[in-house]
C-alpha cells in the first residue's frame, strides 16, 4: 500500500473510488446525490489522511468516514456491498497509518459494528459474515499491519545506518583532528628538543668565553710580567747578581702558576667534549647566582667532572637543574642551594637541596616545574624523588642511566 503515501497513490485511490461508486450508482435521485457526496467525502478524506501526522486526528477522520458510510447504508438500504468495500479502504488506512494499539481497537470496533448492523438490521446470516470478516478483512488488516511493521523496521534500519554514517564521519573528523594535533605536538616536541640542545650549546659557549676571558686576564697578564722581567734580566746579570736571582725566582713562580692555571682550564674544557655536560651546569649555576642573591654551591665529583655524558642525559640534567633553580627562586624563599653531581658505573646522579620554607610533614604542591622534572626523568628511564628536607627546604634526588636509550628500549621489549 505504498501508493497511499504518494501523490500518484492519491490519484489512484481517487480513481478506484470513482469506479466503485460508478459501478454501484443508485437509481433514485436522492440516493445518487448522497452517493456523490459520500464519494467526494471519501476521496477528500482519504487523500487528506495520507498527510495527517497526528494519530488522534487521523483516527477521528476515519471514524467520521465510517459513520458517513453507515448513515448512507441505513438511509438508502444499500444492498450492493458498498459498505464492505469502503470498510476495506478504512481498514487499510488504519493498519498502515495508526499506531498499533489504536489501530487494533478502531479496526475491531468497526468490524464488530458492521457485523451487528448487517445481522440485526440488515437481516443477513451471521455465519457467512463471520467467514467473510475473518478471512477477508481480518486477513487484509493483519497483512497490512505486517507491511507497516516491516516498513517501520526498514525506516529504523535506515535511520540507524544514517546515524552510523554520521557517527563514522564524526569519528573520521575527530581522528583527523587528533592526527593533526599529534603532528603539531610532535613538531613542538622536536622544536623543544632542538631549543634544548641550542640552549646547552649557548651555555657551553658562554662558559668557554668566560674561561677565555679568564685566560686573557690572568695568564695573559702574568705572561706579560714574565716577558718584561726576562727583558730586564740581561741588564742586571752583570751589575746585580742578587737582583738577577730574584728575577729568575719570580719568573719561575709566575711560570709555575700559569702552568697550573692552564692545566685547570684544560681540565675544565676537556671534561665536556659533548658541549652539554658539566660545563653547561657550571654556566647555568653561574647565571642563576649572578641573577640574584641566592648562593649556589656546585660540587662535581671527580668522575662527573672528567667523563663526558650522552647528549640526552646532559640535556635532562640541565633542564631538571634549571627547573629546580627556578622553583627555588620563585617559591622557596631560600638563601642557599647545594647541588652535587656524582657518576658511578652506568649512571649519573644529581642531589639538589635548598634551605627554603618547606618543612617535613607539610604538603608538597608540585606545580608544572616539579612535575616536569619527574616526567623528564621517567622519559629518560631514570628515577626522581622529591620531598621535604630536614630541617626545612626541598630535596630532589635524580638518578639517570648513562645509556638511557638502550635501557628504555630493553624495558619496552621486556
């Protein structure tokens, strides 16, 4: 009965109704006039029924059309079966358009009332009517209800498929946005890594520049003094042996001091071949100390000061120390910081302690800086312990493997 829902179907229903009324057209003028009115009412009513969204309004319209057919049948004693034919149209609309419960009630009431009128008023035998109602109209009604249920299921499946399609499209959009965000984060991470390496290089260059200035100011000055005294030595050798001996001793002392200072500088510069190790920490500590009143002590153990660290380990130690100093300067109200770096077989450790206001037992609120220290150490395959120190202040213990990438890969495969 899909034709009941389309314009072509409305035209088809109208033509069928005209044909039915034409073939069963009554003989009297009054009956013909009533038949014309009834036909037009059914054509208009059934065409309107296909477009009425409200179930109650549609139910009332179908009941009114049925009542008109009953009145016509009672008034003109119709024996042509027009009532049965119109009843079939109404049952079709009830089965296809009304909700299940309302449809069943109204269809049952219509069939029962038609049966009673035909038996008690029309004088027709009840058994043929029961057979006709049960096997024709009830069967027609059940068939059309099955068609409606199937259509409802198809509509639900289409709606579900459409919802799934929209959901899939939304997921694809979200996935694309997440992929783009991941790419942006990856680029930002790479830029941050490059910036970290660059900052370490700048720290190394600054520290080496400072050493160069120190060489120029100290060793250069002393060597200038040696040159001046050696130039005066020939003039005093013959005239004043005591003065000559004093000049020689002075030159030797200055030369020895210069040699010792040169060894110290060479040791400091040779201790950091990567450009991102102990030398960068010295520069960082010097900058932080010069920027404020905070006193900072840096103790690089013998192994830590002599051996080179992998670039990843050096970068983590530099950034963690930088974050710790920033946290102390901003929040701790401390006067002194002690930093000690130790290197053992396969690992390097950093011990950081300030004399800030934090006391044991008080809540340690880790902001972005301290949590960033933990994350850097964890990502590098190391360990980090942050806690209150005795009697007050904060203590940070960091342990990093010197072969961080290898260890992390081993743990990932393990």
